[in-house]
C-alpha cells in the first residue's frame, strides 16, 4: 500500500466520527507541525487545506493561513521566525508572522510536497515531493524580494520522495518510497544507501546521526557515512513521522496503528510510549527537550510532557481567560471552547486568528474593526443573528460562506447549536 492510499484510507476512516466530534481548530487531521526556534509559536498544517499559527503558552490561534489548494502536508520554522508550508498542490509558501499572504511562493515541483527542511544556517529551504525529486532553493532575506528562480533538483528517487533533513554540515538527506536514503553534498556525488523497506520519514541529530523509518515499523540509526548503528522496532508498522529533540537525546516516532514511541537515541531503546486520544498521530515536533507537540486525526495539536509522558493538553481547547469561567458548566460555553482559540467575546478581547465576536448579533458580516477578513467574506451580504450563526455551523463555513479562511467545522446536534447561540447572545453583548 502506498503512503498516499494510506492517507486516503485514514481520512475515510476518520470521517464518520466527524458529526459528533467536538469542534477543533482544524477541520481535518493535523498532517504537519513545526515550532519556532524560541519555542513560542507553532505552525500546524492540515488535510483541511489550512495552516494555523499558534501562540503555544496562550493556547491561542494567531492566524489561519489559507493558500494551498489541497492538504498542507509539510511545515518548517526558520531561525528568524518565518514559517514555510508545503502542500498537496505542489507549492511551497513562505510566511511572515502578521501577514495574511505568503511573502514568497515556490511552484517548482510537479507533485505534492511531502516534507520541508531548513538548512542549519537558515539560508536554504529543501522540499521533498512526490514528483520524485527533492529541491533546494536559497531563501530570500527577511525583507528581500521573492526569488524568481526555481529551486534546483538536489536529489532524485524512483517514486515519491517522502522526507528531507539537513545534516549539521549542510548536506541534505532524502528518503523515498524506493527504500533509498541519499546523502547529498552541495556539490559532488551523493551517497546512496538502500534500506530494507520503503521510507516515510527522516530526521537528523546535532551530531550528524540520521534516523530513518517507514513501512516495516523500524527506526534505523545511521551515520552520515550511511553505516547503520542500530535499529529500533516500534510495532505496529508503518512509521509515518519522526522527530529528534533539540539536544539529540530523544527520537519521537509515530506509527499509523499505535502510540508515539519516545526513543533514547544513544541507547537505541524505546523509553516509553505516549498513549492517549488523537491517534494516529500524523505529525511531530519537539518544542524543547522536555516537550513534544503531536498532530493527529482528532484534528488537535496536543502537548506532551516528556519527563512524565503525560499530556499537557491540546492547544485548541485551552480555556481562555476572557470571561468563560463565568459560564462554567453551561453547555453553550462548552461548545464555545472549540472556538475560543480563535475568537474572543468581550469588549477588550481583540482579534485573534478570527475576528472578535463582541457585538456579533446585528453586525454585518466582515465588519469587526481592525481585522483582516478574506476577500470572500467581505463580498458576502448578510447580518449575523442567532439564526445565521446557527446555520453557519449547521452546513459548515465552507458551504455557508464559500472561500472563508475559517477552518471547516460543523455542529451536528441542533441542541448544541441552540446552546451556542444562547451563550453567545449573553457573552458577546
Ligand atoms: C482555527 C480558528 C477558528 C476557529 C476554531 C473558529 N473560527 Fe470563526 N473565524 C475564523 C476566521 C479566520 C474567521 C474569518 C474568516 C474570513 O475572513 O474568511 C472567522 C469568522 C467567524 C465568524 C464571522 C465573523 C464576522 O465578523 O463576520 C463567526 C460568526 C465565527 N467565525 C464564529 C465561530 C464560532 C462560533 C466558532 C466555534 C464554533 C468558530 N468561529 C471557530 C477562525 C476560527
């Protein structure tokens, strides 16, 4: 089974639960994750075609980034705070915090992007694609103009390239469905190692060790010379995501069928597994040596304490400080928790990833001051009332307000929609 077939299958399996499931930040499984070097901001990419920027400690969504025509499969954080996303549409987009449009777009691949990596000096961006190539391109300076040259092909595989990572010395490592692992210098011949199994993911440690894994559920540890040092089996197979902690001490590996294994890299042993809701996990990113973020099919980004193996809590469900406590225990407030990462309610809450809902009833669509609405929303002609807000989540934002950047979500139970609008009537006055 190809990885692509697997994605389709899992998405299909995940769909029936959708109507009853509580709402989340994303409208689909979280396929990609990255954390800024200072550990404060995360970016998540989803099958729902959007990326979300998160202020991790606040549990607040800073922005919903809508650009890709298809799933957002890959994400990377640059040392200067910019973020990159790669999509099923074959495009790579570069984002600056606070801008609603990409600051640069690279459309040089002929197939979906499956992985992204930033070089250690922050100057180059590599992408893995199902067009059978990995490309490298120089990144424009923080204020510089977008480059007009396509990236150059750095590595080729027979079939999908599923992962890219940089070694500390700047060489690129690529892995593919053809079971090959390639180590590519900036110039000169590449080193190719063929492993026993199709490869889905690769990550590198600060000392240059490479972790690669795929269909057979084994994480292999290799030197930059391609020599295998150890292999750690983490059934059930296959492994779909890998990450190495900043200090190189831990590897996190996610399998389609099971929990997330935390591996002691030097000892090449599984220390423990993270068990909990949200499986399977599609994406992993270390925030620090002690904290891991996971993105799963429950559409949440979850935080884990690696000293205890316990969940810290999902990002999108953080209870905000702005007055929700006063409504504790009410059904409508519970339903609203799924909106709270993106919307505030009170007069002083301000805009988050979404506009403030203060004074929403009787307000014309797309008119909250100071918020950068999508073109699509600004073109619509309607006034928010308990009926229109209920209808928005009965049919879903993508049908009710086509082209909106609010992630797709529905509230299936009419009693929950009713409870939500009754709550909003009181909390947004
Ligand atoms: C992940 C972030 C996110 C979540 C979660 C979210 N929204 Fe939104 N919402 C947005 C964004 C972004 C917009 C603006 C859309 C645009 O400009 O196209 C928006 C717009 C809206 C609007 C229209 C506002 C206006 O001024 O016209 C309403 C109403 C709304 N959301 C209600 C909700 C409710 C209720 C929930 C929970 C059930 C919710 N949203 C969950 C991001 C979110």
